[in-house]
């Protein structure tokens, strides 16, 4: 599971994570990672909740979601409002402040981290546990009768707004939109919104021109008699126009909206970005072609008035498509009779099913990634006995080795480099004051990935550089059995990923063990490392069925608090399968691993594996040896090649 570090990099290029941590935008240099002291901030926020400068009448509670106006999972520094008020910087969480209380809801990946990063003013609400109330139930239990609950309508998704509003109204309260964000009102040194340069992607990376993507989208629109489609998700806009940016660290996206009609295309974006001739040429802004494929440029901020004007001129039967995850602010502009909300947009679905060029690029990106990781493990084996390698220096080394590969752009999330008890913190990020030294007697877990121009990688390996204990090996082998069960699964077309989640847990469950995160997420192609609409998780039943061409992660784990953490993660491609029979002509699917990095044999208790599992592991290691071996040889990396051959010996 990737995560996000949300702070602004200064203008000078900074390479190492160690240095990055010094520029945390509101923590003084050298200050310890103690919890955020929130007393004064909460006092200011509660004052703003009563201040007529910002609101017409006082509110009794204020909700601070973790996203931005595009409902992004990972966000730019200027949008880290929930982190600003409570100190917790994980990628998922919602803070709610009332006159008397402050509470923050997050999931199992972050229970330990949230407890460490927030002070005693805050209560961690552990989502998914039986005893944890929902946000609306908690509000109803603590608020006085007839309370007004405020939220910025730009940063709450329409589907969330509806659920919350309905529950509060039933209980005699009301959910009210607060136009001026109250966190922004008290955030003195809030960073500016980034305006990074854009990268144009040619056909050899995308496999499809943006004009063809627009035409395919319009075909979907006319099938459903839709006149307009409002695009709000940043990765959908980047994918549609074959452009990338760097407004959000680790995610190659840029701030924009788009509105696509039957014969017009409107792109709402900061004008400074399209001064670049390469971008103008790519979008054909100065070479008028077909009118229905000419892109009109509008200011980013003008989306609201432009959408208002467009909706005012809608014909009686005209319909507007918008994702139900879009902001309530934009959704509410579209009159109910014209509004056609959809859980997953046609762009989200098209982007998830990779074309041949994208699949080829993703495979190449993972081969380059494997080369870097083989080199890293050779280096670790030599350096760890000297006692000089730390979690941070290992993460920096991984980044340095990846950066030597062709088309490297940056990391796809902050490296989770964790040893011993730190590895039990699922989304751990090494900081100077938590930084442990790697040794020969603790398990080391590294979950890392890169953005290459031809693809996005995300891989986790758990290694021991001395001798693992019998219990560590036993637990690791349960995790491996779960990983193989998913990877080797054969399932009918139309199966949703959440049905495969228990395959990954079965071996752990039999021994009374489990893990508190999903088993897999969709992965973008030189896009977001976490991508909908598919995944493998018990936490959602709203995922779309898996289809050939989709790319997801397979990453079961096991975490022993205060002791160790284990995870094995490959990125896998959904491919057609040919089992013996074909019930009702449905067809079957399975997975092919795209990640090709050895799974450490010394961590495995081979006696616990079935013959089928041994065969899977031997075949997987044969592929690693063959495919990655050829690339290591081509790049003249002899030491890593020797290491690869040693680590991929077949097990009897």
C-alpha cells in the first residue's frame, strides 16, 4: 500500500529522502516528530466557526476531509488541511471538530501512525472496528439538538455529502456548505497551488491519441444520450489528453477540469502552463483542425461560473454526466433533472483496461525496477554487516539505483523502508528520529516504486540478512501462500476483485492471523499508483469486475506490533485463462505477474508449501532469472546477475 508525504519541495532539486524531511512545510528544522500541538489551532478554528466574516450563522461542527477539490487520494501541500489541523499525514482520514470534541477517522493502515502523530486533544476513530461509530452517528450522539454541521462543498464528494446530509437531517440537524474554507482562514503560511510544467506523451507511450480517446468517449456519451461530461478527477484528465504534470508529489498529474460536449472540448487550466510550444502543438491550439476536436482553454478558477452558464442553457431533455465522487460544489450546480451521476466514469473504466502499448510499457518499467532492486539487495548484503545502513540510507540507495534507469521520472510514493518493529507500522515512513539501523537479526521490509515514462511500479519485498526465527518463517510462508493463491487464481469473467480477497487470507485465517488492509489496488500507467475502479479488498463491494488488461497489486501481509512486519507485493496483469471447461460460455481469467523480483527463499518454510505452490514459486523464479537476467546482462551488471541466479534456485 503506497502512501503520501505531503510537503513542498523547495525550488532547488533535492534528491534524498533524508533532505526532504528537513523541508516539512510547517515543522521547524530539527524539531522532533512529537505529535502536533493542536490546542491553539483548535481554539482559532472554533472561533472561526462562530465568526460572521466566514459564515452567515454559527456552526456547531466542522468537517475536514483529507482530499482536494478533485477528491484526490494524494494531495498538494496547499490542500493538506486535515494534516494542518491535527498533525496526522496519512493518505486517508477525516477530522471533525465540534465545540467540545475533536475526532479523526482512519483505516487499519494508519491506527498506529495516527496515534503517534496527534496530541491528546484528538480521538482516533478506528474505522472497520465493530465499536467505532460512523461519522454521522458520532455527530448525532455529541451535538445539541438542531445543530448546523459545516463543510467546504469543494472538498466533500457528492456521494459522501448525500449520505451525511440524509443522516443528519433525519436526526434534526443540517449539513451546510461553507464557501470559505475555515482551515485556510487560520492557516497563515499556506503554500501556493503548484503550477508545474506539463509533459506531453507521444503514441509510443500511450498507444492512443487524445483525439481518438475523445471520439471513444463521445461514442459512450451518445450511447447513453448524454450531452455533456464534466471531468473532475486529475488522473482522468491527464490520461484523456496524454499529458502529465507534477503538481502532486509522486503523482504525475496537474490541476485542471475538463468539460466535453458532443462537438466541443473545454479545458480549465492555469494559462501559464499552455505557453509551452510543445504543449500547444500537442493540443493543436494553433493549428485549427476539425472544429469538434479543437480544445478551448479557460482559466482553472472559472469552472464554476462556466458550468453554471452551461447548465442555464440546457435543453429540456439534455443530460450532464458527472462522477458521484466529484465535489458537491460542482455537482450541485447541475440541476437535478439534468444531472446523471455515475459511480465510475467511462474514462475511469477505459484508463483501467490497459492497451497493448501500455502493457508493454508497464512490463518494461517493472524489468528496469527489478534491475534496480537486484542491485539494491546486493549492496545491502555487503553493507549491512558493517552496521552503517539505516532505513533512510537504504531508501535513498533504492531511489539512486532506480534513477539510473531509462525514462525514470521520480518515485511513485514515498519509500516504506522499515526494519523490525517499524515494519509493523503498515504505512511507515522513516524520519530522522525513528530511523533504525538495518542489522543481521531483524526482518527488513521495503515497499517502493517508481514513475517511468513507460509505466508505474510498486513492489514489496521482505528480507532477512541473518537467520529468521521459525515463527517469522512460519508467518512469512502463510503470507506467501496467500500471495500465490491470488496470483494463481482462475475465476470467471465478471468476477469482482473483492471476491478474491479471502483467497489471500485463507492460510493466515486457519492459524488465527490476519492483516488490516486490502489485498490489492489498481495501478495506473505512468499515473497514480492507486487507481480505481478495480482492486482486491474486503473493504469495498463497489469495485468493478476484473477484465483482461487491468493491472492490480497482490499484496497480503502480516504485522506483529512492536516486533516485525511482512508483506509480499507484486503488480499483476489480468489475462484470459483456458481451464478445462467453459461454463455457460463465460470465459475465465487469471493473473500474470509483471513484477519480477526474487522472493527470499530463506524466509520460507518449504515444508508448509504444497506441490502446486512449489511449482508456482519455481516457475516465478525461472521468469525472474530469464527476463531480468537478460536485462542485467545487457546493462553489464554482473554482480547483480550472480545474485539473481543464486536467489532464484529451484526448490526441491
